[in-house]
């Protein structure tokens, strides 16, 4: 039995907590985005992230915006594998659920404009943003253990059941601190140059313990009762198997940082606004700080790739009337060119693409409503997908509005949800075993947002 078969690196799963955007990148930075995701050509304060060049159309003075999002995700893997029947009341299909609840995901935008020049700052969670917990483990773990009864039976020791205690928990936060300088070249053109510092903190905690089996052995277990697998293998003189089935625990943290240069341009004419932003790749390696590693797979001080890919945003907005505007956009995340754990970027065909559109309507001078949608095409293949890390095509809908509480204070509220396209992966050698099996991957995502803007 391979040691790695009993405890597989959880890194890829944790790094894939992102709520909207690419596999690693979060684009849902403000309540503005949640109520209308097509913000690539915005000229309001959320342009501090979305379109820094568009900030030159703010009024002179200091502008502040704070937002908080509550994001709630589930990941469900439905797995069919014949040996699971021995720990599932005879049913060969089992479901495994991972839950992410992140009620606090804050962001801050600050901009100071003086005539043609703007200096802006943005602080947010640009990747990750929560904790994912699999209370019952994952099929890649259990499938290895489920093979033990078959191996013993084939060697003449009839074994018909197994059980285990498995739980995995991981968290990932990539904090981004962004500074931009924007300049209005003439009445139509403006440009911005800046950079973002990205600070990565990941954590993993889990266990695989209490593996039990019911070998019908005339001397060691004559009644065929459930008993400790390590104890049986030790008594049987099977040292390798005893070690492989012993309790495993992990407690590891990872940290690292990198930076992303950012370029932005904006063109404005009458009611039309066009914008483009390019963020360069942030090359990041994270380093392990391991307190407990019963697997030997998280050595203290080891280095793992955790790049944030380059990102291109193109946006357009048009004022149909003084009260009504429409917007659209395109995103491309260069994930296939960013180094990932276990070189998973090799299984992404050209990167991630998104198409976005939205609309806003002013009911009165105080009240505005908005809605929008985005479609995400992930371009991954079967080799990318696993219970530890899977990416699904999706469409998202956002809606909400704003209230001008005073001439200087505005409130934004929003709701945003995502529907995913299920992915089924069939394998003739399921998780490295000699048997076939199937995994079906699915997700849900719901976000709520609230934000306040203030003009000093």
C-alpha cells in the first residue's frame, strides 16, 4: 500500500475556494460587483479595483468605499465504486460534501482626485477567502481503504466490511494591497499604472484514524467482528500494512507573497465608456510550517507553487438615457500559464474565459436598481478534475441596488448566486485501484453584499 494513497495533498482543494473569477482569482470585490458583475468600465469608486484609469472621472476630493460580502458554498462529490458497498449498507454510491461559510469578506477602496490626477488604494481578499470542511473525508481517501477487504479476501482471509474516521479542513486567504496612479490625458483618454502586493496564507488540518475491518481469521479474529486494522496486521506480522493503516494526522500552514504590476486604460466619449485592464502574473511560492505530519507529505520548510495568474479585463458601458445604462465585459484568466501544485495548469486548455453583461436604472435621484450576469468557461479536462480540485462551467446572476442616503453617503446592497454544470468523470482504474469507478462533481454558491460610499 502506498503511503500517499491514505493521505493526499489537500492544497489544490483549498486554493480553489475562489467565489467568482478564475480558479485562483477572486473578482467579486465589492457590493457593486454582486449587484451587477459587468463592472469592467465603471467610473465610480469601485474602479479602484475594476478600472483604475476610470477614476479620473470622479469629482475632486477624497472618496471612500467599504464593502462586506457573505459567501456560502457547498461542493458535492457523488461517487460510485463497488467496494464502497462494504461501508454503505450495500450501496455502491456515496456522497461527500464540503462546506464553506464565509460571512465576513471585507474590502476597501480609497481614491483622492485632484484635477487630472488620481491616487487610489484597494485592499481585499483577491484569492481564496474561506475555509472548506469535508466532515466525512473524500472518495480518494476511502477508495484506498475500501480495497483492504478485497485484498485480504483474495489472500484467503474473508473480509466483508471496513470503517474509518476521516475529516479534512483547509483555509486559504490571499490578501491584496493595491496602489494605482491614474492620469487624464485629455477629455477622452486616461491611463493608470500600479501594482498589487499579494500575501498568501493557507492552512490544513485533518485526520484519517480508526480504520477497522472484520477479517475472519481462526486465531486472530475467530468471530469475524470489527477490529482495528493496524492491530490485526501487527498480530499477523504484516508490518507494512500495519504502518499504512495507522492513524494519520496533519497540521500545516503555508505562507508566501508576490506582486502583480497592473496597467489600465479608459476611453470616454459622450455616453460611451470603454476600458481595459491587464494584471501581470504574480509568481508565488509558499513555504510549509508544519506542526504535525503523520504522512510525510508536508515536510516542514518545503516549497509549493501558488502563482496568481495574469488577468485581462475588457469592459464597455453605455448610457441609453440619463436614467438607464447597460454594460458588458470579457475576462480572461491565464491559469494555464501559472504554476500550480502538482503542475495542474497543464490540464487547463488556454485559461479561463468569462462573458459579462448588466444594466442599471435610476428610479429616482436617490434610488437605483441593477442586475447582471456572467458566464464562466473553465476549459479544464478530465485529468484536471479530482475530488481535491475541480472546476466547473457556470453562470451567475447578481442583483441589488443603491440608496443615496445623503449627497455624500451611499448604501449598496446585493445578492449573487451561481449555478454550475455538473461534471462526470469515469475511470477504469479508480484512484489508482484495479477497479472502475465514477465521480460526479457539483457546487453551489450564494453571496450577499453590503457597502457604504462616502465622499469627503
